[in-house]
C-alpha cells in the first residue's frame, strides 16, 4: 500500500456532502480499487456551521477556495463550487498551473473554457477529470474518452437534463400543462426557484458541447450549439405525439455531417419504441453511434448527491492509480479542425401544429404556403369539425432543410386564418 | 509522439479480422487517442491462405501462437483463439510470465482460470485486459472496474447472450416454437451448428462469473454459477408471459445477499416495462445497481466483428497510454472472501405452468401440494374448459424459497391428473 491520496474539496453543497459521505462509507471499497487510501485533508465552503452529516474534524478549512491549489497537504483538488466564473475558474486554473490534478463537476466552465483548460493541463502535466459534469453517475465521459476510443463516432444523442425529463414525463403521464408541472417540480426540489438554466436548455447545451468535443475529438464549441428549451411544449402537442406514435423529449444531439459537426438541443419527437423514448423521469441517457461498435446506450440517474459523488470518486480513483488521459481524449494539437455547422443547414422531418379557424380553404392555404417554401408533406391530421372556431391541425413533413421550414412557418403565420405562431418540433430517430 | 505500440495477434477469425480492419481504417483516430501509433507486427492463425480483407504483408507469421509471447517485435499480445485450453491458455500464461501485456476476448479462460491469471499478471507486473470477453462492444468491464468503482454493488443483471435473445425475441414476435426459431438462427449465422454452448447458458455463465468477480471484488467462481438454458421455454409460456405483463429473457444475475453472492443464469419473467425487457434481438445489456450511483444500464451489440474489435482496440489504447488496473479491480490479496450462495437458498416469486386433465378436483389437488410445501399463491389463470382433455393452468407464487418450490413441483408432478413436468420460470424485477 502506497501513501494516501490527499484530497482538497472546494464546495460542500449537496454534491460535496455526498463525496464526503461516500469516502467515509465506502472507504474500504475505494481503497481496494484505488490501491491506496483516499482521504480528505482540506475543504473550503461558504458556511462553516452547516451540518453535512460528516465530521470535518482534523480537516483544514480554507475561507478562500483558491488556497486549496497551494495547500501542501493536498494532492488533488475537487472543485464543486460550480459556475464558469471565479472562484471556481480561478481555483481550477491555479491548481492546474501548480501541476495538481483537478476533479470537477463544472460543466459550464468546461463548456466555455475547455480548450484553455486543456492547454493549462498539458503545460503542467496535471490531469483534469470531469465525469460528474455530464449525466451524473453514468460513466459517459470515460466511455467516450476510453471505452469507445477506437471508433469514428457518427452521432451522439442524449437526455441530459433530469429536470426537463421529469417535467415532460409528468406532462405526458398526467395530461397537464407545462406551468403546472413546473410548479410541482419546484415544490419537489426537482427544479430550481429560477429554473431557466434547466428548462431553457442551457444546462443540456453545456453537457452536449462537452460530449461532442470528446466524441469528435475537436475543440469544445459551446457557442455553436443551437439551443431551444421546453417552455413552448404544450399538453396538446404531447397528446398529438402520442397519437402519432412519438414521445416528446428534450435531446442534445451532435452529429457528424459532410459539412462538419452539428450540435443542437431542442424538444424532439422520438418514436415511442426507440430506446431514448423509454427513459423517463429524472433518468438521463446517452446514445453513441460508432462505425465499429454500432449503437451503444448508457442510462442512469443524471443528478443528485449519490450518483454525482459516485462519478467524482471514480475520477479520484483514476488519479490515485495514475491513470492518465488527455482532457479531450487526444492532445490539443491533435484535435480535429472539423467546423461547426449552423442550424440553418440542418435537414430532417418536422412536426408542425397550427391553430386555425375552421373554414373552407384553410388547408389549401397552408398546403400552398408549404409548397411555395419547397416543403413536402408526409401526413396531415385534423380531428372533428368546429366551423368558425379554432381547431388544431397537425402536419408531418418529409425531410426538409431548416431554412426552408422557417420560410414555410413565416408564410403560414401570415395567413389570415392561422391564429397563433405554429408549434414546430423536429422528428428524431431516437 | 512516442514509439509505436507493436501488437501480436493470435487468432484471425471473425474478431481477429475485425481488429486488423479497425486498426487500418481508424488508424488516425486510434493514434490520437493512444498517443502513439498502434501497429500489428506479428500474427498467428491456422489458415495462411484465407482472405481476411486486410494485407498481412510485412507482418511476421507464427505457426505456433505461443511464439508470440517471446517475439522480440511484439509489445502486447492479443489472444483471440478462444477456449479455456491450450494453445490459448498457454499463450496467455506465457505472455504474462514474460511481463508482456495481454488483451483477450477469452471468457471461458477467464471464468475458469481467472485467479491464476491475476496472480501471474501481478507477479510480472503485466496487465491483462478483457473488455471484449463480455457483451461485445459495451464497455461493461471498464464501467465496473473503473467507472462505478466507488460503489458497493448490490446486484448486476444482464442479457449476455445474443443468440438466446435473438431466439426468444423471435419466438415472441412470431409466436413460434424454440426448435423452429433455432433452425432459422442457424441459417442466418446467429447460432452455431452445435448451439449448446449458447442455448444451454454456458456462454452467459462464463460472462456472469466475470462480471460478478469485478462487481463484488472477489475471486471468480464459475463453478458456483447455477445454469439453465432456454431449450425448455415454450411458445405457450411466452404467450402466458405476455398475458401476465412479462417478457421471457435469459438473464445472468449476480446478487449480494446477507449470506454471500448468488450467481445464476436462467430464463426469467421480467415486467414488460422494465429496461431489460425492451432489449431485443442480438442486443446485450447489463444493469448494475450500486449504493451511491443507483441503477445504471448499458446496452449495445453483444457480438460480431465490429463491436468486439472496438472493445479489443480500446484495451490496446489503454495499454498504449500505460493505464493500469488490477485484473479484478483490486489486488488479489484484497479480494473479498464473500462465499457463493447455492441456488437452494434463492428466494423469489415463480411462474408455474402445468398441463392437467380438466376434471373436477385438479385445482384442489395442486393447491394442496403447494400448501404442503409451504408455497403461497398470488394468482392463478385458466382459460376455457375442455372436460377430460389436457389444459394449461398458470400459477404465480408469492416469494418462495427455491428448495420449497422444488418440493412443491415434485409433489405436483406426482399428481395423477398432471400430465407432464411443470414449466417453472423465476420472476425477476428486470
């Protein structure tokens, strides 16, 4: 048995507390896998008084988290403060500059500063690990970086935000509207008081940018991710999805096309018998499609103290064993120069739901607008009749370019008998 | 860029050919992830003349595979001969004894000689990797050994044999009997001419023994795996399963109980909405349940040249990067002494299907036999009437000990109006 690995933990919220409890409860299992004892020697957090269910006796307390980067009794820094700004950012860069390995769950920082972090890690030879940054306890970072490393990845698609998946699942199961279910989710602690980071897709976009960089061996490019959230998804669309054999999921999708790499986060219609359609509630899942391996899917809990602590400590075990891997799977000088493809170049099938005045000629007008934009229809659905009143019409298109679809929607919206902005949801194979 | 990693491949069948093609087609991706070029310098196979779709020009040919262990131009040996006997066994031990890392897909050898192999690897400091031995391209070995290494695993359950899953899926979808579907599978190349290794559960048992050793940090104990195959599964049972809301799957299950570790491979009734029930055809999947991470599931193609080559080369990339891990996740001296629990101590719910003569008093006799063995019934199902003829009766029990169930079945079988050996299938939560 070699000397213990001494850990400094910055941030003792839900995840930090979980890490301390795991290292205490599973100390023997962790030591067996790590080949040495892993022990917390220093911490930093805002509130000294808070009860975290774990004794901090004998552990050094730093008021300034950045001090962990230079604490002589710390071998590895665990950053669980979060956010892409200081002090999290300053701490991670300071530790890497000092040649000290860093384990973090900070997806925002990685999505925004991923390349600079890799350069800093390479300059000092320190490792930077972030299994907990994406999909909680699911080992998707290790899987893309090591497990599937022999493959040319064609596509990844994932349910990356548990809050959105919980809301969409509840809307479907109980036939309720978004706002009602969001309020419930907030009461249950599955959504934040300010939920915009989750429900507007930003959190999923951070995670997708990280996965895409690993999958395609290129510099992380968060700015190029097309992002739409779930605020516009209505109970009516969910009911139509069911009727058409689909489920609505917020997916993060990155795809290698002839033009480069497409990255997008938005609600999707996925066939109800596809693997991602079945992933409900707070579960996350990621599908990766590789040229040799085919389709692989990983599913598990995407958040929470336990799963996230599991991921953080797995990274610590790798550090303890001296297992190294470049931050983005390959050395930064070997990352590919594949360009990002804008959403306008996207091509696929679309679901389009209109509210129209039920009167003669409406369908002809809508069909004409689609024709004029070069969009071809696969099917149309209208239930019942209510002459002179508002009724929904659902259209499913054949494969269409995004730019054409936008033109069609603009034309349709200008029609006199179309009553509100059409609901547009892309159809994805799951 | 450091020097190339020189690979010697023993066995150039389907998988060996796949490895050669992957290393050629994805050379750049592999080199970026490995930090160096990976190149095949020597091979050994039975048939020199066979076209494998890859040139072997400039590659040294050994008639004796064991010679790869001492070839001075080989840094790492890839063993794809298969089987727990020589020459595969001799080659792996010779390479480890020479301190040369080994990558293998040989589940039979690992299941039977796993501890001796780990001791040999530790003695010389060579690494032994076997991602391709279980579940093809799914990185389940790395996930258990590294990704979930912080957890106390409570249970693993998996669909580990693609041939069986293909047969059971086809029986269900097309309402056909086992023998017919097996014949089709043989024509399609999804089943061997002698299919017993797959359909009798031996292949799944090898894989389960390997997964259980990793999950529970103990010496592999293949002899303790309770094994039943799928020959006895009838179209009638599959139809009843559907009616009861279940699907029949051949699962490998290892569970930590108060008494130790339970390992079993047998057909199971799993609820149709459980994740494993949805895994159809040639796909494999493994569920792991850990104390911190909760339930994680991995799904993908369990066999074939592409997925298996993906796993072999991922191991080679780990070797190239110098990433090390003990064979069974922890040093052999740290493996736990948890005992194996015999199947007689298993406890769970059972599906029981009888063929009886439809005459007064039969149900009373059966119910009496169950009562006398201490088995309590949850439900009973009988369709239609056919006085004086054979009819099926289905019984579902509450949780029952295996030993009691066996006694009950013996009693029932002796009843005069029971016409054949009852069909008994354990119910599992999936």
